[in-house]
C-alpha cells in the first residue's frame, strides 16, 4: 500500500493507523500553510478505501486508533464518513478512536445532529487549527473564518462530545500584533472546552514567504525566539479554561518543549519558561527544529 505524499499527521498519531480518506485540504488558502499546496482536494473512492482498510487490518489486526488524513477529512459528507467508520469498525475489532483534522469551515457544514451521529459511530477526536483568536490576524493570514465561527464550531463539538485537540501559532501576529494575538486567543479558549491544546511557532517555507507577506498587507516583523517565549508566557498566564486542558508544545518548531495540565501545572510551566531567561534552561538548537 502506498500513500499519496506528502502525508501529514499530528505528533500524537505517530504510531497509529493512517488512512487517506481525502487528499489535500478542501480550503487550502491559509497563507502560513504550505502542507497541501501541491495537491488538489479529492474525496477518495470508497471501494479503494475498503481495499486499503482490509490490507491495514491484516497488517495491524490489533490496531485500535485510526487517523483519517489528509488535511480535513471532516469535509466529507456525513453519510460518506459514516460508511468509512462502519468499515473501520468491522475491520478492527479493537477500534477505540478515529480522528481527523477539521476546520471551522467543516464544522459550519455539519449540524449538531451530524456530529452526534459521527461521534456515536466512532469519530471521537478532531485536530483543529485555531491559530489565533484575533479577527485581524485571521483575516491577514486568509484563514477564511473569524473568532465567532471558531466559538460556534467548538461549542458544537463540545455538545456532540467529540473531543478537540486545538493548535495555536505563536508569532502569527508578528511583533506588531503579538499582544492582541495572545490576549484574544487566550480569551477565546476560555470560552469553551478543548481537551488538548498545543502551541507551535510560526515558520514559513521560502517559497511561501512572498505570498504570506502580500496577504498580510503591511510589513511583517518576525518574532525572534525571545518574543515567541514571551508570547508563550503571556498565553499560559492568561488561560483560564472552564475545564482541565492537556497542554503540549511538542511540535518540532518550538524553542522550548513543554507538557502539563492547565490550570494545575501553570506555575511549573511558567517556571520552565522563565528559566530560559535566567540562563538555567537551554532552548532547542534551531538546526533541530522544523515547521
Ligand atoms: S485549513 Fe488547515 S490544512 Fe487547510 S490550508 Fe488552512 S491550515 Fe492548511
């Protein structure tokens, strides 16, 4: 079995079964994202998926977690996704979790009833790029959604009991908008429940920079590592979620990997960050990082 490359998956899915239910991203216009620029969005044929699932179930009969790639398998019609979930359930008797990437745009097209049915049939976790809670930054990075639609979509996920693993991009507002970026993103996250939250640092491929700067519409002043860490500190200080969040900054882009629960481990995480400024802790060498 061959995958259509490039293939991306969240770090937490590294050891799980991956099935490419779709190719590319149905939106594919965020100016900071080059993941699927070489692909045209496609829904993969159900008969082909059946064959691949059968192959995977022979290779991994004990498989209990499946990630549906590529960029937003939640864009699939609910009935199509239900078919895939049904086939997976039959093929993997020990199946406990099916997950995929999903955007606010995908959620807008799903009713609460759709989400509840998907949850009942095994779709239990969506990886969701919040990126920023600031409307100006969302617009300047052509994310295609606003703060209000993020709130509505995650509240809908909460009601359906589908878990959310959210990401936020440090540095996305540059030096000029960093405070608004962090304050409004923390404020946004304090309004609903995300089960997992991770931060990554903005990085752009050389060939994407021109488009990003053009869309940004004014000079973009990059945050350096010190600025990124200050954003992280302010973000953790301002998070006051309604329920416990499992927090990670384990993406390869981060200057300082962090792991803990918020609010319980807030002080521990802040201490680790502050230790960088007092010389007691080292950041990751830039050559070992990636976006
Ligand atoms: S929705 Fe996600 S995968 Fe698609 S372009 Fe935006 S960041 Fe990239």
